[in-house]
C-alpha cells in the first residue's frame, strides 16, 4: 500500500488522485481548489491523505490547524484536524474491509507523527461514507434531506401539497427566479447576494463562523464548475438568494438568505423549486437540502416538504489522538473561559472558541 499526505503545494497530485475516482464520486467538497478557498479563510493548512493499492483508492482531505500554544505546557507544537465547511469524510472506490482498516492504521500513524491531538469530521449523508474510517465510531446527531432528482414527477411525488401551493402563490405574486453560473456573476449580483446573506445571518443571530469575508464569496463564485447562484426577483430586485455547490453527481444547498419582507410571498419556496429544476436539467442526480439546527426543528420540516421520502441520517466523527495533551489543552481553556465550558461541552474542538 502506498500512502501520502499532499498539501496544496502538491495540488496536482491531489487532483490526479481525485480524477482517478469514478465520476460518480467526484464530489465538490473533496477538490483541491475547494480546500484552497477554505485554507485562505481559516489560516489552517489544507491536506489530503491518499492511499492506493492496485486499483483501490482512498482520499481524505482535511484542514490542519495549530492549537493555541497558550494552552500547551512545554515547547512542542500541536495541531487538530477537521474537514472544510460543508460535508467531509473520505472518498473511496472499494469496500474491502482489510484495505480500509490498513488505511486507518496508516492514518493514525500520520496523526501521531504530525502531533495531531484531535479530529472532527462531518460525514456526507448522500455518499454515506461514515463507515469507512475504522478508527472513528460514527455518531448520528441529526437528519438531512436529500432529493433524488431522478424521482418520477417530483412536483407530485416529492413535494408536499402545501409546498406546491406556496410555489404557485409566489408565481401569482409576480416573483421570478434568476440563475447565474458562478463564473458569470457580476460584482453587482455578488454584492446583492452578500447583502441578503449577511442580513439573514444577523437577523438569525448566527455564529460568527458564518460571517464570511467578501473575498470568500468571490472565490466561491470562481470555483470552476462548482458554484451556481440563484435569486428570487421582485420588480427587478433580489429578495431571496442561494448559492448551490455541485460536483459530478451531487448538488448542495450551501449558503443563502431571504429578505424577511417577502416571507409571506413564499420567495424561498419558489427559489428552491427552480434550483431543483435547474439541477435536474444539468444532469445532477441528487440535491442535498441539508437539515435543521436541531433534530426535527422548523428548518428541517420546511426542507422535508421538498422531499417527503428524502430523510437521511447525518453522522459526525470525533477522535482524540493524544489524550494527555488534549486533556491539558481543554483544562487550560476551561480555566481561562469557565463561562464557555457548558456552552461547548459537546464540541471536541471546543478550545478554539
């Protein structure tokens, strides 16, 4: 077995491994150019662990972040790893248990050699890749909604009756939807998107991690073939918007927002409907709408109205690789921020907050 850890300096090797996978597995969240954007966003170092043996291939990208040295006793430098914003976990073209176990063993060796103390991943609910990391016990924490775009008569069989009514109401109200492929978006359109998105984050009191800089949206727009922008329009003005990411098979609801004055006209229902139609037209197989903040909350129930039978379990993975150092880091963080201890008690990388 041949295993390597590629950085973005080796992006061509990373890309070559990605291109070796079957077309159906070439997912946008595993590309080197997607990780380049996120490396610039977080200051972490993008890496990709790749193992191959004969025709078998395993690819696992992540962001490697330096642990605050103020929480560490002694002069050593330690790191943690997690996937980029979106879905993570590995891509692989085999279910050979022995191969996957050996990959995990090699991965653990890499973590030890590179002073990695902890690992966090959000497994992909469409690819269902939560069973491939033998060193991690996957934990089901929520549910996501995935629409099979090959469903016969999506309008009648996937949508709830209330959703069809809401879409028709939006159309009767004169709302329309504009589609712009990422590389074609104008600065004005991008500014409209950012404005609606940021207003939505502020209104919902979203965590600061969702308050991306303007440069992030521009770089996402320039992601080759991977980004699609949609705007619900009212009398020439954008009132709702969504950025959809897509690979060869799967498209994802990534970021978006709505002007609250147009909730009653069902601007977002029409937006989702037109996204679904466009993704189907482009030949995508799935559209992942995501889930709610908590199980079965209002956001989840809303998304489920577009795919009645599309409920998928959402798994995360957590692993402490160096318990001694990790426990010391957490203790020092808790001593410094006792008010945060309860709030982040279930977060493995809690000391970043």
